[in-house]
């Protein structure tokens, strides 16, 4: 622990730059999937534990398309569209029937979905760790102490473009307005002539497409494996719990915060990288509990 | 439920429990895991089904119990202590006499249960402020955190785990012995829950499930009720963990904290049988275990896909469970009588009883 601290702040402060960059890359992906989770959670009150598996499914789709020889500008739209339709199908088969149920039911049903998706991907692609190699150059800085693959920069740019597009879509388009209206008050939205069922289906499919996009970026800059989804699920849950629903700037800030936190934890002890989002989640829940119990009033 | 329905069920279960391993000795350990599933599902239901606090983290106590019993069993009669035993990675094979082994095992199981109970009381001081899905996610986080913390402790072997002391006696006696412990634990947990939920405790628990704020306003000490329920679950999960650890013979993170398998199976079994009933989890655990073992042997390679589909279909399309379905189908068998003078109230109660 002390050695690592010395290394970080005395001997080679440049490593900080590398860690911060890595944290930003992780945070960008977390932000996409966490935004989708917050959207579905806020609009239809479904807690999607399969979020990470949608990400991994998008990643494997990109991997498969890349092995067919397609370039990245083609892969991204194909994955977006097919994940959109996959999400719509999942909505019709599973999500639609648990909409008005107890909240725990949505957790369990999406857990079953997550199990199913992991295993189907495992059957098709096998349990090996895969990555999409885009054959792009790698930049070095500070005497080779910091490496920045250009694929990561491209991924960061794509994430930013997707995020801006999503925000504009939600603010400006009629569908985005309908989604926001439904989130505020489903009954009033129905009275005003919005087809709630279609809005829900669209929201879930939209979330699935967002996860698919995040998955494409994951497959380019990190590695994918059928059982890696839980990392992204837990990360997204931690981010949404920390940021609160329907608070987009907070979601983005806490996504980058958690990205940085996991990378720094991973630097000290590699096993901690997976435990970090869980630790953040529990800390946030405890903190809320303490602040809420302080506000609690009782008649004595 | 009246006794005339219960008697044949108990008789059938006793026949399965006693004659099963006699006629099918090859399946003894599989039937032992059946009782393990029954314990897990019933004790999960004490908090999850009856009280509405759906815990995904009961498996924490299973793992803690497993490690506690290993520490007790090894350190009780081996002078070097657990640290030396685990750092040798199984090359040290301490010679236990029969009496030493069985006393150690008994103390280990007891200690596992008590430590589970104590830890559940510690956890309950902050966990029960979380409600609904937050409790589920929080307890799941607890289980994951416990698993991650355990492998960083070198005293209990870290990631490489602990080899349990060897059982004195031949392999058939070994499986029969552990089978009997599992069976007895299942009976004990069932009798305890049956008695507990026939008292006012059951009414208070259901009141907490239906509306916690109102229950609190009515003067029910909700926190202590939740503590008792979780404590029972933790005690039995700890004991079961200790037995399963000895039954498998080797423990590490994957064996001790099977979050995606047993951690979810117990919830799925309770839901399949019908949560919030006494018999639902027992029935659900038996059916679930049979399906699971059949899938493992007949559909090897696709077993997880089958289980995922069962989980989704069960939760999405068949949520009330077997007992809930039976209650709707034959309400008079469950003592649900429609009183015409208070039709509205009673029919609502019939719905709630699911």
C-alpha cells in the first residue's frame, strides 16, 4: 500500500495521468449504460439486472460483425438497430408482464434474463476472452509512461456523440417528450393520447440500443467475456443509486467518479477493481440511511 | 391448514427422507442437497415471503458458517492453528481421532450457526433501514462484499481455500452421516417455523409485509421482528453452510458464496412453491431440486439455459406459485370462507393470503 502510494505521488506522478485517462474511458461506458438504466427505472419502474448482459451482447455482436470483415462505421448502426429490436422483443415477452408487479419481481425476472443471456452467449461464442482489434495506432506520451490507443480516443468521441444525440432526442423529439411525460404521470399521459404501451416498449428498446452501443465501445477498447456483464450491471446500479433518477448531469459525473475510483482501487489491489462499485453502492445506501434517520421525526 | 391434510404430507416426506437413501444409496448426497434446498427456501421465506423483505444475501451466512466451522474444526484439536494449516495448502494432514473429529464437527456446526446469528444482528442494525428493492440490492451487495473480503484474508487460505479435515470412516457411512444431519436440520427448521408462524409472530410478520408503517403505528416493534426472522435464517444458513462445507470437503470462495446458484435458487424455489406459506417453499424446493438435477444429468451443457428459462417463466407467468394457485383453486381447503355479511373485507383477505 505504502509502496504504491510512493510510486503514485513521489516517483512517477505521470501514472496518475494514465489512471485518470483509463477512469474516463471506463466512466464513459458506465455513463451510457447507467443512463439507460435510469431511463427504464424512472419511466417504467423496472430495475434491469440484465443491463450488463445487454452491454456484453452488443459487444459480441460487434465482435461477430468484425470477424465478418465489416468496418466500425457500419458495425455501430447495425448493432444499434438489432439491439433495439431485441429490446423490443424482450419487452413483449418478459417486461410487459411484470410492469405492474412488485419491484422485487422485476429484479428477479431480469436476473433470470441475465442468466439466460450469459449462457446463450457462452454456448454460441464460448467462454474465451475476446476483443475487437481495429488495427489502429497507439500514441505514447511522457517517455512511454502513458499510452493512449487511438481506438480509446475514438470510443470516447463516439460515446460523447451518442450521449449528445440521446439528450437532444429526449429534449426535442415528440417521442422523447412522450417518454418524459409518461415518466411524470402515466395516467395523465394516457389521457392526453399517448400510447403508454408503445412508449414503454420504445423506452426499453432504446435502453437496449444504448447498451448495445456501450457494448461496441467495450469490445473495441476493453475485452468481452460472456460473464463480464455483472461488472457493468453493478456499476450502473451504483451510479444510478448515487445520482438519483432523472438527473442526467449527476449520472454523468458519478459515472466518471466511479470510473476513476475503480481504476485507482485496481491500481492498489487488482481484486478490488470488481469490488469497488459494490463498495460505492453500499456506502451510498448507508449514507442515505444515516441522513434519512437524522431527518426522521417521532412522537415521543 | 388443518391436520388431516398435513398428516399424509408428513408421512410422504418421512418416507422420502428415510427410505430414499436406503433404496437409492447412489443418490444420498443428491437427496441431502434436496434437504439443504428445503432449509434454504423455508428460512428465506421467513423474512422474504412472510415479511416482504426480499433478501438476496442470505447466502452470506452460508459462506460465513462454512468458514467458521472450518476454523473451529481445525483449530480445536490442531496445535499449529488455522494459519499454519491453511498456509501449508493441504500438505499438513492432522490426525484426528474419531471422537475429536465428531466433537469438532458438532462444535463447528454450532459455532457456525451462532456466528451467523450474531452477524445477522450486527447487519440488521443498518440493513433494515433499506426497504423494498433497496434491501434486495443491498443484501446482494453484502454477499458479494463478503465473498470478496474473504479471499483477501490469508488466515483462512485466501483465494486457495481450505481443505476440510478428513472424515474418519468409509465413504458410505460418510454420506449417510451428513445426509442425516441435513435431514435433521430441515426437520428442526420446519418445526421452528411452523410453531413460530402459528403464534402471533406470524400475524405481526404478515402485517409488516402488508404495510410496515401501519404495523409500526399499531405498536408492533418491527425492527425486532425483522431481526428475529433474519436471525433464524442466518442461524440455519450458518449450520447448513458448515454441513455442506464438510460434505464437499473443500471450501473456497466459489463453494462458500454460491451467489448465482444457491443464492438465487432458494428464492426461485420459494417463489415456485408460493411465498408466504409454510408448505410453499418446501414443495418448491423439492420440485426445483428435482428439475435442477434432471437438467444437470439429462441436458448437460444446456442446464443453465433451462434454469434461466424456468426462472423467467416462473416469475413472469406463474408468480403466485403452486400454493398460491391451490389457494385460489380450492379456497375452502385453506380455511378461507366467504362470509356474506362482510363479503368485501373477506374477499380482500382471500386475495392477500396469496
